[in-house]
C-alpha cells in the first residue's frame, strides 16, 4: 500500500512513480505537466469565449452598419450586446453584484471620476478633429448618425451615453475583469480589458484614445472595487463628446 503522507504522481511517458514536487522524470527525462486548477481553467475558457463573442459582435455590427444604418439595426445590435453581457455575467453573478457597492470610495476617487472624463472629452474631441484634418480623413459626427430618427437627440443620448456606460462597464470592468484577475496580475488584467474594450469599437483612430481611457477606467475598477465610478466617468466622457457634436451640427440651437 502506498504511503498517503508522501503522495506520488506518474510520468505520462514511461509510467515511473515520481514525487509530486518533481518537474522532470528521473527515468526518461520527460518534463512533468503541471496540473491546472479547474477554477483557473474555467476562467480561461470564459475569457476566450468572451473575446471571441465580442469580437464577432464587433465584426457583425460593422458589417450591418456599413450596409444599413437604421433604427431597427441599431436596436438589434444593442439588444444582442446587452443579452451577451447579461449572459456572461450570469455565469458569476454573485461576484458581479458586489461591484455595485461603494464602500471604498473616497474624495480622490470622486474627483478623478468627475474631472478626468471632462478633460479627456475635450482633448479627444479637438485632438481627433485636428488629426482627421491632418490626415484628411472624414470627421464623423456622432449626432449626425441619428438625425433621421424622430427625437434624434433622445436616441443619441440613449445609445451613446446611457447604454454603453452601463453595459460596457458591466462586460469589461465587470465580468471580464473578474475572470482575468483570477488568472493574471492586476497590470495584465487592466491592459487586457482595455485592449479588447478599444478593439471592439472597430476604429483605428478611436483606438488611440479609447485604450488609454480604458486604462483609466480599469484603474478606477481596481482601486475602488466598484463599477459606479467607471460608469459615471464613462457617461460624462460620452455625454460631453455627444454634446460637442450636437452643438457643432446645430449651432443655431445655442
């Protein structure tokens, strides 16, 4: 009978008994595979599934909007996005619910949440406008995409400043952040979630500012362990950019 106080493992190549601490087989020299914790393995599967699903959604959305920019297509894409987000979050809903607490928030966090997105909105708006001029690219106006809808400003606000802060933060700084944190460091998690966050917007020029803004949101999420600050900062940034586009498109309103 084997001594249970000194457990062994077996080489998969030659079946020689080895101590659990062995990294190589003493008989044939084969490297010993390190067993992966099932919880870590599950998180890795979730991360891969998340990346694939949201990249496919970004590609499908780009194809749809390149052929048909309509109210129906807008609602369809948003419903699919929200459904996917809630579906992934349901896999670990107890951990997600905890992110809606405010126990760690301090004055510094509140100030950063309010001031950084204000600065970033103006910097991005006029910086991208300048860059588009230098590169002679078409300067897209967010509000202009909704002018064919009845109550255009209402739908522009809903689809660009309400839905994204709630559900993008839930997806990227909520579910994905939680799963990546189980298998990687804080730094890798913040960078990884920010990279995909920028990538799914499917715009090279937008990547320039969305990625660093994602890093800021990732910092807030890690530092204060809540989604509220991320959502508020995301809302302020998007709302100000939309209002600048609205003023630029309809200067007579003001």
